[in-house]
């Protein structure tokens, strides 16, 4: 099964694509959707939606994995991140892509073995688990870690591990989302590789 991991961000949204068969997880692609600070929020959300739609259309993942929202100290930042995350979930639902959500601590536990792992530890373990020497940036590594987590928790061949948790009546731990699947064609957009900045 092909899994698309997403790390939502108000300035940089990371994505990572892996393919999992049996006990093997293979790296396919990763990158970032960068959003200029000077853009209005509505323009940023539209850009994320368009580029994510193109990413899904070009790569045809079987499902998507994303971290559940966490509590932030800055209310404004949390609100903006919530908008970004909402657009991502909506795009996935529009394209009929099954969505799986995991708490941040569970992702770190699955990838590193420690729920309070540092960013550098996550990057290092992603490189090891994917047998890659690529210098992943934080946003890429977090997205790939989310995809790897789903692969570890649903180690099945084919698309069985990507069945829609809402449609099948099974929800991931802590996820109470009830999103409908409306199969529509993603909006036209051109996705260009973006370097992911550190930090």
C-alpha cells in the first residue's frame, strides 16, 4: 500500500510518500509546500489545497496519515494551524482518500521508541527505517514519520491497511472525525518541488 504522510504547518507543510509491503517500507518521495508570509490566509489555504490535490492526483496514494491536533500555547497560531489542517482533511475527503490520524506522541513512539523524542531523533530514525541517506528536513521527516506509523500499525499488503476508518466504522485512537467522501476531480495546479527550511 502507498501511504501519504502530511505534516501541516502555517508556513511550511511537509509531505512524505512511502510504499509498504509485508515488513518492508520503501521511500518514494517527500518535500514541502511553502507559503509566503506576506500572503493572505485565504491565499495560503488555496495554495495548500491546489498543491495537495496535484500531489494526490500524480501519485495515487492508497491512504493518508496525519497527526492529530495538539494544544498550542499561542492561541492565534493554533487557530491558523487549525485552518490549514481543515483544508488538508477536506481535500483528502474530496478525493476519496482514507484518512488516518495519530497523536504526536504515538508517532514518535512508533518511529523512535520514545514518545518525547527530539526532532533530530525523528529525522535519524526515519533515515534508518527507510534506508535512506537523504538529508530530510524537519517537515519532511515528520510527514514521513506519520506515514511510517500507519505502516507499522497496519502491516498488511494491498489496500487492507488503508480502509477508510469512517466508512468501515473503525476510528483510530482519539479520532472522532466523521468526514464524507465526495469523489471529485482535484483542481488544476502545478506542483513544484520546494526545499524545506530547517526549523
